[in-house]
């Protein structure tokens, strides 16, 4: 297949293999019907074979930029092993998982070299969710992975109400030689916003404004559709293309957006880039202004202005499985 060039400026490639999950965390952005329209996001998922085909067509100019398999929980995809083993050797894969799967089967089916690269953080990053997955189970599984030659780490979000517990779990893991890292809590806890954001108003959820927005991330939905940003993915706005479309290309342009104010914290937060250097933000936003009366009316009537209409019928031309 024709290659898709992923430019130097790109800092992240997220392959959202499945937005479904085998856990039910009450704060989950994917499962919270109030915050997200997950049902409508779940268009027909790509097969493992198509995912591998899509990943193999990416020509990544930054040779240390991995493709991160994530979700939801990516390992629940029915063809997960076929997907991973279908990816060409030499492609760098990362995995974000809750590790609720059969570790022995994973180790038997996947060569550690699929998830091996030079980096300051683990290629397999396990998220610990208090009350959902058990830390002792995760520690035992992480040890098995480590013994089999995988670079694995456990991560937890420092939820304000759970700080003492997370610190205790961190100590427990570090004492057993497990790489355990803490992630910043992002979002609104009912009283205040947590996190550092480049454009504070962007996540207010209270305004809709116009802006021009350019991303440095490739966001691929379970269906293979490519979105401008996490907010578009979760809200199932119009995609900018399909990863298997022969005509799809990454354009480094500012695109018009009429829902500035409803951005997702993942896109707006100031964070570390893949070199672990702080100060990076996924999107660059310019020309923020109020909507005109006509634009607001069009938005209320669900107009897709700026992005054009996506022809889902056309998908049949390049999805065969
Ligand atoms: S493990 Fe992650 S994806 Fe699954 S329910 Fe919890 S937060 Fe959501
Ligand atoms: S302004 Fe926000 S919602 Fe619009 S494209 Fe950028 S990140 Fe996405």
C-alpha cells in the first residue's frame, strides 16, 4: 500500500484498537454516557489484519516515535495477537493496558521484540485502577513479563481523594523492583480543574467559539477513521479521513473548528513529549473568536461546517474484512 508519511513534528500516534473495556471504572471517559457518545463512536471495528495493514503503511520520520495500541482496552480486540504479529518487525509498538488478560498466552504468542525500543519509559504501560484491578495480581503479572524480556511499567493517576493509597502502592511496587509511575490527575473534580492547560477556556465546556487548530498527533479510531483530536474521537464528530484510504495523507494545516470550549484535556494539557521534556501541547490554536449568529445557528442545527461531509459509504472500497 502507498505509504503515509508521519511528519517529524508528530509526537504521538494513538491506535485506539478498542474503546470497549473489561473493567468499569466510574470515571472512565469511554464509558461515561454523559460525557461521551461511545455507542455512536463504535462503528464497525477494523479487523486485526486491517489494523496491521494500516500500521505497516505508516512511514514515521521520527524513528523513535512508537505506535501506541490503546483504548479502552486494546487486548479485548478479537484479533489482538493477529494484529500485533501482522505488524512488520522494526515497527515500534507500545501498549496501554489494564492487564486483565491471560499473561501466559500473551508471552507465548508475542515476541518481546515487538514491544522493545530505547526509551526512558516502558513500552508496555499498565494502568492501575483502585477497586478495579488488583495490585498484587498486577505485580505478579509484571514480574512474569519482566522475566520473559518485556519492558513493563505500572502507572496510576494521582486522584486527589486517593493520594495515600497510591503512594503506598507505589512504595510496594518499587520495593519489588517494578517500575511504578504516577500520572497527573486531569479534569474537573466537582470543585476545580486539575492539570496545566495551554488554553484554559478550551476545556471549560461552557463556550463554543471559532478557532483554527493544528494537531501533532495521529488519532486512529477502532473503525480506522482518523480524527483531528481526542475530543472529535470521543464525540464522534466528522473524521478527516480513513487510515486505509489510498488517498489519505497527513496534512499539517490549521483546520477550522467551531467547538473550541469543548476540547478534551488530553489535547490541551501541557505535558512531556516522547523525550520526557515538559512543555509540549498536542494542538496549536489560533484566531479564537466568538461565533457569528449564522455560525451558532448552523452549529445548533448540527452543521458539519469546516470539515465537510464524510462519505461513510466510501469506506467499503478499502475495508474488506
Ligand atoms: S480500565 Fe481504562 S478504559 Fe477500562 S474502564 Fe477503566 S478507565 Fe476506562
Ligand atoms: S479546538 Fe479543540 S475540539 Fe477543536 S479541533 Fe482543536 S482540540 Fe479539537
